[in-house]
C-alpha cells in the first residue's frame, strides 16, 4: 500500500501520466478529472511508467556497453618502442689527422667551408721528408744500376742494357756502364795472359815429350813441365770462377740493398704523401684544431673533421634492453626531428636496418648507460615528412623514434593490468 501522504501527489499527477493502451502511450487531456480517478489506479499507472523508463535506460546502457566492448576488441593501437637517436652519415665523419706529425705549412680551408673530394685542405712542411725521399731514391737507383751491371757480368753478356726507369738517372747509368767496360777489359787481359801461359806450357810439354822419346831429356823434366801446364790451366779456371763468384756475391748484396731501400723508400714516400691532407668525401669542415701556419702537429693529432653531405643519412638510436625484444630489422619507425616542430612539420617514416648483437655501455653523468645500437634509414630522399614537407637534415641532429613493434587492441590494453594482477596474485614470496 502507498502511504497516505503520497496519494495526494498521485491525484495531482494523474492527468499527466501517460496511459498505455495496446502498447501505445496516451496522455490525458482532461486536467479536471483528477478527483474522479481512483487512487489505486493512479499509483499503478505511475509505477508502470517508471518501470518502463528504467528498463529503457538499462537497455540503452547495455547496448552502449556492448558497442564499447566490440570497438575496444576491434580497434588496434600501435605498440612502439621509444628511443632517442642522432643523425649520422652512412660513411661516418672523416677525421683528418697527421700520422707522423710536422709543421703546418699551408691551410686552405676554414671551419664551415664546403669541400669536394680530392680538394687539398692543408699541407705540412715537406723540406725534410722531400729531401729524405730524394736521397733514398738516388740510393735505390744506384743499387739497381749496379745490380743490372753485375747481372750482365754473371751472365757474360757483351752489351749492357739498363731498364727505362734507370735512364732517368743518366749519371748513375754512365758510371756503371764505364765500370762494366773497365772490369770486362781487365778480365779479358788477365784471361789472355793466363791463356798465353797455358799455351806456352803446352808447347813446352810437347817439345820435352819428343826429346824424351829420343833420350835427350829425363822423364822428370817432362813431369815438371806437365805440372806447370796444369798450374797454368788451374789459374785460368780459378780466375774465371773468382770473377763469377765476386760478381754473384756483389749481386746478392745489391739485391738485398734494393729490397731494404725499397721498403724505406715506400715509407718515406708515404710520409711525403701524408703531409698533404685531402678531402675524400664531399662535406663541411668542422673542428679545425690548428689554424696558424707554422703550428706543430704531433703524431696522430687531429687537424680537422669533414662532415659528409649528400650522403645517405642514418639515425642511430639507443634502445633500452627492456624494449629490444621485439625490435628487428625491417620494422617501420616514425621519426620526429627535434629541430622541426612535430605539430607543424609532422614525422618522417623510416625503416630499421640494423640492430646490434649485444649491448653497449656508455658512461654518462647519471652513471653507466646500457643500450642496444639501432640504425634507422628514411624511406624517401630527400627527407619528406608525412605532411609532404621536405626537411634539410644535417648530421648531428637529434630525434625521437617510435619503432612500431606490433599492434594491440584497446581491450588488451585495458585488461593488461588485470591480467598482471591475476598472474601475480597466485605467487607467494
């Protein structure tokens, strides 16, 4: 039963409570009929009206909940691994440094200048290195000319022929040619004398042999003469062999000297070439350390750097070990360059091309930073953002990278804390 105090209210509201007839709602048009309607009937109609409204709201809430669940299970969100990165050139920064050190004699560029491949950047003083190269070159030419002459003596050729490279040193060639003729003439004279001695000894042996047959000389005289003939022949052979051995020994020493001096010459020539610094890639000059002509460069000291331009640019990122599990080559990444406002220029699409096999360590102000090195390249050249704007990217620029490692539905994100709580709830410490 409805309390008495509510019955008066029901009588006042009854004319405005919709009636339902055959499933249709009808409103009373007679506000003066309130006193003629039974109180119980008014209460019943009021309760029926409120139940209908509550049911409609519940159904609407249920439908909305189902729609939200379906949307959350179907709609996918990108799962990303975030990392900071820096733009580097694919060929890296070219460091210009002195191998052996020296005095700066010429500086042709300044910081910020753009250079081309092969352009001379600076020179070191070449006085000492140039003199050393000339000295070794002259010594090497003399040894090669000597070796050519000795080789001709060993092979007993009649004409001495020098290689074309030695003809550039006519004085050395002339000395060796004269020495070849002198030694050859001297050897011929000695051999001629020895051959005459052999011939005379042979004639004496023949004469004494005939006299021995007639009984005019003793056998001992013949033996003595034959011994003298053998001695003369031996002297002739020994002189020939001695000349060959001396020439062969000197040739070996000359060839050893050539080998040693060629190594020294290569080193000196390399030092001379290293005194001229040239650009290997097109780029911009940076960090010029010595700017004064006459300044001294120590061995291994850096003179300047060349930042490559027009080369493929790579974004080198440092990915945390906690995010590396799903990062692999081929994944798409969104790059946001710090110098360009993302809300204005948008991002750049890139692709992961390299992931380091192990972690790297770097000391920072916060301590030791452990990370994986990841390389990302842009897919468009020149670099164009998602909004169609071309960016002038330079090495050294920093960027924020979002590497897309997969997709998850909104429902999975919503249920993740619940699953984690449930999985940890059954463990005991």
